[in-house]
């Protein structure tokens, strides 16, 4: 049994009003877009940014490939939009230390230049980005992000350079996508570009067209990078030896002297976000470790906890257009929740009958939304009406049939004392 199933006593507000303020963790493009969209719906938000400037990873990006808009223009547009409204407050150089509570009534402890502060928020949006590390390929290799910072200089460079981009297998499309963008720009600027890859996945909007354009412009693509290439460094020069399967059926060895070697990074969820998610019992994807739920069709931007959303690179590293639509979708969800919660909270409460409850805590352990809590006043198990989505799991799991749907939907009456799991 993991930590996420430990019994917990929440200090819950007695009110069942859904606080309208949203706390957004991260002031990158995802967080700013979400705050902007919420403000258009007249919903207040607080954006928490740990750095002294806003914009996140996008500050380091030199260009997009599917639009003429420049990254800094997009950041400035979002910034001026959120600064022009009193509905968005931004706390820079601030971190979130802890968040307790449930949907509608979260309590966040934040710490910034002015010290500690407590905030009550109805919804929480994780927009905290990701961390990355360089893959161990060669000391002289640079990462795609480092190349991003050199692009303006390389575009102006009059001496032709030979640039090799080696893309190792990646769980996310972002690495190959960014590499294709760079390959395209560098080739247009007159450099020789070699793209070594395991597999090129182009099943994202714009990627296939970009791949075709790269080929037409003369970027050299070499497949099976892992098996086919060997890196050698001598006399301060970098050589890549590879087998060119297109030139001969016998696989000729080709030696390529390159001026610049670029590799993709490995992405992972930042430690602060991991710790906070663990404290809040927000599940992470088992395979990738990101906040994207395993069933992302069911929860495109939501999490296992009602009222908690994950958008942008902390959900899963992705492209700008995904990030923007996730941020807008989270804001739409919050708007819909605030507009309709009074109705759905009446329709879906399940009730624990105190006299039948033997406090075995089965419901507390099995509720996927962590909506069951122990009332610190009476020591009884209770279900938080705003955090419960009425799935019925606790109703079917309670060994004493103590949990009921309202209006006579008693499980014992419906399936008899011996029946189990028939909901
Ligand atoms: S599972 Fe049933 S008996 Fe056990 S704590 Fe929950 S309501 Fe009470
Ligand atoms: S019905 Fe029960 S298991 Fe389902 S969300 Fe509500 S409290 Fe949790």
C-alpha cells in the first residue's frame, strides 16, 4: 500500500461553497494562458512563479515553426493581457510549500519575498513545467535547448558549418519536433545538416510537412542512429562514423567531421512538483512520471482529484499548440464547475450512515478521488460533497452497506446482502 492510500484527516472548511479563486502554479505560457482565459470568464486567479521573470521555458526558445509569431511576442501578449486585469495576481520568486483540502476548498501555504502566506483556492492548476538533463553522448555535444540559444547567431554565420543532430529514442515527440525545426532553419541558413535518428514519429500537427520540407531542402537523414553511428573525438575535432545504407548494399562506412554535435535531452518532472503532488495525493503516470494520468482520454487535463488540473510540460512535454489548448481547457473546466456545482452536488452525493459505519476505512482507501475523510470533530468517516463524483465505488466496497445513494437507492435493497460489485 503506497503513501497515497494512507488515512488522512483534512482540515476542511464547513462551507460547501466552491471558492472561485484559482491557484496556478507556474508562470510560463501554460499558466499565463490559463489565467488569461479565466479572467475573460471573470474568474480570479493567483499565478505563483518561482523565478523572478515570467515566461518559463519559452523565454529560451528562438522561434516556432508553424507560425510567424515570435515566442517573446507571445509571452508579451499574455503578460500585457494578465497585467491589464485586476482578476490576476502574480507572485514572483514564490514557491508553494503545501496544499491541503479538497475541491472547492484548498488551502495553500506559499512563501515569497514577503514571507509566508496562506491562500484559499477552489481549484489548483499545476503548470510548473519540467526539468531536463543532457544525455551522456559526448562532452562536447550540446542539447537542443542550448542550440535554441545559438540559433540567431548560427543564422547569421557566414562560414558554412557541418551540424549533426543525434536524436535518441524519446518518449515524447517534442525532441524530434524541435530537432526538425532546427534542421530546417539551419539548412535554410546554408549549413550542412545531418539528422541521425532511431525512428521519426511525425504524427503531430505540422510535423509531417516539416519533415518533408527538410528532406526537400537537403537535410541528410540517417536511420538507426544507435546501431549505426560511432562518435570519435580527436585533435579537438568531432567525427561521426556511420553506415550509409542508401549508398551501397554492403553498408559503406562514412566518416563525417562535424563542427557541432547536438543531442536531445531527457525530460522529467521537477522535484518540487513531485513532492507537492505526493502531498496532495495527485497521481502521476506510472510510465513517464508526469502528471498526465494513465488514462488521458478520460482525464485530458484533470487529475484523480477533482478541482486539480495539470497543463503544459508538467502534464507531459508537448508542443505549444497542445499547451495552449490544455490551458484553455482547464480554464473551461473550472468555469463549468463554478457555474454548475450547486446542481451536480445535489445529484451525486453518496451518504455514509453513521450508525452502520464500523470505521473500517475501506471507503477512505478505495475512493479514487480521495473524497472520503475523517471528520476531526466527530471521528467519523464522511464524504466531501464537492470532491465526490458519485462513481459508486465506495458504495459497492463498503462491507457493512453503510453508504447509500440518496432517495432510496440503498445497495442492500438493490442487490441483496450477498451481492457484491453489481453497480
Ligand atoms: S467502508 Fe463502510 S464501514 Fe468502512 S469506514 Fe467506509 S462507510 Fe464505514
Ligand atoms: S462515490 Fe465514493 S468512491 Fe466515488 S468519488 Fe464519491 S466518495 Fe469516492
